[in-house]
């Protein structure tokens, strides 16, 4: 009997949840076949079966957050006897059922003859947290907003069973679909699911969003009220890591303007493949990092770590935030190879198919907002890198060349550097080298 465990999808991932099972109990499973999909703080990833056999027992339902390496299923021979399942149930219960919280007992009112002094053990209504801690944890697991629920506890307090009842009556949806619906204000009750047993998946919500965008605008005035959108695992991690990076790394910024005329000519002349301008920037960064390896370095507390390989990451925007796929050993790859790999990784990121190896190990990062019409911006360093390059759009601008005014395709690049690792002169030299490569189309 093979124990199937919640995979460790990256060193920083401590908990994950199953989005959906692709197999039912009793189904035949082949080694390497997708068994279930997993939602982590960075992506939705398919997990492949590590062994062949029959899926004898599913131990974990979707949408429940558990620690990595928790046993979630058993695969064995069709007639093989199941082991004692209590060993798995106790481990699961430790995650799903936290220690009971003390119940709030309502105290009898004081006699009228006594002073109106409330005993310290009796909470007043405004002192009681409206949603219990267990209910809040359960709501987070199930993707339910507890703030609008009617509580059955003392003084209308929302309890865990109130959240469970609300989840049972709500339409079945994957965590990704539920978060997208919350972010876009889509009522899942009106969405038809196309997943297994009618479960709502991300694509169903996207179709509902598109339908809302095409619908005529209602004449009813908006209420003017705001709403609270629960943090997705990805958004929470982005917030924590970006705040940590700004707090720990002393950022400074250097901006240059690059004439992309020669690169545009080169792109138009290529017959076998058509790289994006971001591919040009990635390849130019690799070449500049080869000349200035001190930029491809990390702060190690009591030392600086210069990394041998250039693993260049590039930011990809997703509905829940962004993710940084990484082209490994980019110094060994041509412009065409970088073009092919960046296209493949971008598509995998948008499909939620990235593996942990696809988005870890970066040593330098590029963030490009040119496609959104942005001229210039500064980016926060994607640690453990010591620098990140922000690229704006290529835009025709008047420039002075040899005393004459010319219109040239100019792109603004801004390097954010960690001053603990990279001094200003080094950053300036790196950016000068980058400018030279791009303007001469020396890829």
C-alpha cells in the first residue's frame, strides 16, 4: 500500500490544500498520471501519482489546508486490505479540529438593589469577538466570508458550525474559482460549474466575468459601500515578502534611456523565430551579468555569495497577483532558447501548471510593464536577489543626436539595487553595459 502525501512544493511552502481530485476511490491509477491538483501560496499545481494501482482511499477532501507531507490518499492492489485508518484520521483531525476554545458563559444579571457593576468574568456584548477563532479558521479553509453570517452562539457570535452550514449550502467551487469570484464580485450562485459533479472552476468564473462586462449597465445607483476581499495565499505571501524586502534591503535606483532602434531592426529581420522585446532584455541582462558577476550575488549576513549560474526570473501577472518563473542557467542559452523557454513558462504560469522548480532559484529578476503602456517605474527586489530591473514601454521620443533632433524608439530601464551588495558605481557600470548591448543588438 502506497501512502500519497501532500507534496513539499518549494522550501517556503508549509501548508497546501487539494483543489480537486482527478480520480475517485476505486479508479485505476497509472504512475505519472495526474492524481490531484494542489493550491499553494504561489500556484495551482498538478500532482502526478508516484505509483500505479487502485486508488483505495481518499483521506482528504478538497479545500482543506493541511501541512505538507500529510497522508492524503492510499494506492494499492484492488483487493489489498486497507491498514488501520485511525492513524491517518488522528493526524487529519489535529489540523481540522484545533483545541476546543472555552465557551463564553452568560453571567446572571445583578439584583437591582446592588450597584450596577459587571463581574470581570462576564463579557459585555461589545467585548466579544463576533467570529470565534475556530470559525475564522474554518472560514479561511473553505473560502467563506464569515462577516455576513448570522451566528448561533451567545450574543449572535459566529461559530464553526455556522461556517460549515454556510459552506454546505454554497455552490461547490475550487479555491481558485472562489477567490477570483470574491475579487471580481461574482455571485457563485449564478455560475454554472463545468468541473466534476458540477463543481465551479476558474474558467467558469472567467466566463461569468466576461458576461458581466458585456451586460448593459444598470441604471440603479451603486450603494457606495465597500467590501472586504479575503487575501488569497498568493497575495498574502506577496505582501509579506515585499514588505520584508523593503525593510531589510536598502534600495536605491538608477534609470537609463535605451535606443531600441537596432533591436527593432533585428527583430524584424529574424525569419525563424520572433522574440519579444522582453526576451531581448532578458538576454542582454544575462550578457551584462556575465561581465559584472558581482550583480548576480546575494547577501549572506556575514559575507557576499556570488552565484555561478545566472538564473533569470521574469514577472508574470496573474489574477491573484504575480509569479516569477525562472530560466535556469541562462548563460548557456541563446536568444532563441530564451524566447522558447520564456513563452513556455509564461503559458504554464497562466494555466497554473508551474512546478516548484519552475519558480525557484532566481538570481536576478526582470519586471516589464511596457505591455501595459507604462513608461517608467521602480520595482521591489525579489529576494534573495540583490537587484531587479524594471522595463517600460518602447516609445517614440525626440532626442538630440549630433545637434539635430531625431525621433527614436526609447525604452526606460530602472535598476533597483540592494546597497549592502551593489554600490552605485557598480550598478552604473552594469547599466552602461546593458545599454550598449541593447543599442547595438549585440545578443
